[in-house]
């Protein structure tokens, strides 16, 4: 089973700053990597799919990069509504095709 | 715009079977381009994928839950369902249904989630 490790566990920043979140896979996942944002009491929202493609309606300040085992989600200039928990998710390349999530990074206001 | 809504009991006794249904609106569950999944999240913890079904009826399950999980689809009602047997307190969580695109394997539409507590 592929394990996704996110770092840091908590990131404390101020509005307007740049946020860089990391997700590392225990084996290559090619580009099958997605990022989600979750706010308290809400379902997760898809931000990025296939490592670098923004989902519909996602602001341009969100960007994703990476391939293989190392991935990054960057928020170029934090808005107040961006403070939330972020998860990465992968789909294994071989049977059984299963999905796993990282443990999450909490982005909090400094 | 497709929307998903979970429904089912909020309280299940230990050793019994948890049963939830996800109703799809705004589109047909029979569209050939999507998988339909269940995902859960214990309070204060991360997300765990439970399993998925394609409209043909083919399924994939999380190996850690496979022996207890059954996901089925009812295209006539535009619904898919989850059954999780022999539940324990560890199965207490918010359960989400979600739509996953075949081409990108990302969950682009989620239900609001339903809290299920396992307790006597």
C-alpha cells in the first residue's frame, strides 16, 4: 500500500504570505495526485487533480507541482478563507486500484 | 450540476450492519464517465477511502475493510449504497459519498456527509 506523508503537520502563516505544502509518496504515483481543502464542518473540496491541474472554479493562487513521489501545493498569497486543512490523495497504478489520503496539513493564521 | 446526498441511521449498535444510501441528483448515475465512492472521516482525523462502484456493478474496496464492505448501485433510483458489517466503535465517523472521474481519479463532487455513531 502506498503511504502519503504530508508536511508540515501545521503551518502558521499570515494573510498575504506564500504557503508551500508538501506531500511525499512511499512509491511513485506518476501524476495521479490530487489536493483537497477542508474547512470545519464541511466536506473536502477538490483543488488540484493530476498533480498540477486546477479544478473548476479554483482561484489561480492555488497551484500544484511534482511527479513520482514528491508533490507540492502552493498558495501564492493567502486569503483569509484559505486557512483550512489540506489533504493530498493518490490512486495506485496497479491492481487493486485503491485510493489513499495523506494525514493532512493544517494551515492556521499566525 | 450533480449533487450527492447521504441518508441513513445516525446510530448503529455494535456488531450490527451500517447501511447508508447516496442519492444522486442533477445527473444520471449511469453516466459512463464516473466512479461512485464512499469515504469516511472519524472526528478530528483524516480521510479514509472505503470503496467504489462503477455503474456496471464492478467494485473495488479498501483492503483493510474489504471483508466487511458491500457497495451496490440502483440505477432506477439513481442511488448507490454502502453496507458495513460487524461494526465497532472504531467505525464511528462522518461518512461521505463522492463522485470520482474515470480519467483523473479525483473526487470532484462530495455529499455533505452524515455522522454515524456506533454505540449500544
